[in-house]
């Protein structure tokens, strides 16, 4: 898993630390209500799903509680249930849109564990296909992802019509 998250880590951490000066990026995009621009594709009562803008793989999504908390035990029972339901929904949406062969689902809690934004819990959902673990990231710190974020977003929305809560204006 270390290798899995490593490729984009440096740029990601640099960009995130800049963004962090303006407050929590996850809380900010949630309040902005520009779901399409911010790649938020699911909102539930207490949670939301958003594309990772520094994806490891095509369709790499994050599932988060709406409330700004840094550890699982701080979530209420309702929030925990909703987060797990949202995770299952996001996984189903990714499956429908991208038909992956497998998923990595997981979270890094705290800086030491590799979390880029440790102050706001987030669960990674990474679709996997046979042969996608290529040597490029490890060698060159980069990876070519064959689908743009815009296309990824369109696809996850279009393939899951009716499940997505409409963007509020
Ligand atoms: Zn936050």
C-alpha cells in the first residue's frame, strides 16, 4: 500500500499545504455547492463522495463525513452508519461506471500513516484492473491516467442517474 499512495504524494502534499492555509479543503468544497466543479458526485445526510483530484488510478474516489473530524471514534452512531452506507454506494457507483476487477478501500489516519489531510477523515476507494500496477509511478513519481477527471465525473454521474443528489444552486 505504501507504493500505492506514493506516486503523487510530493505534489499532493505541497498543493495541500498551500490549500490548507485557506482552511480545510474538504469543508470548503462541501460548503461551496459547486459539486460539478469540485467533482462531488454523491451527497448523503452526513457524508459525501468526491473524486480525488490527485488520483492513483482512474475513478479514484474519496468518501468523507461532512463534519470535520480527524478520527472515527468522534463520529456519532448516525454518522458512522451513514459513512459506511456512503462507502458502499460510492463503491457501487464506481463499479457501475468503470467496471473494475477489484478495489482498494482504505484510510490513512494521521500524518505518520500517510494522510495528506489528516484533520478531516477520508476513505479512499481505488478501482483496480489487472495490470494497472505499473512501474512508472515507482520509478518516475508520475503516472499517466487514461481518463480525465471531467470524463470520470461525467461517467460516474451518467452511469448512476437517479442516485446522485442534484447540485444545489
Ligand atoms: Zn474539514
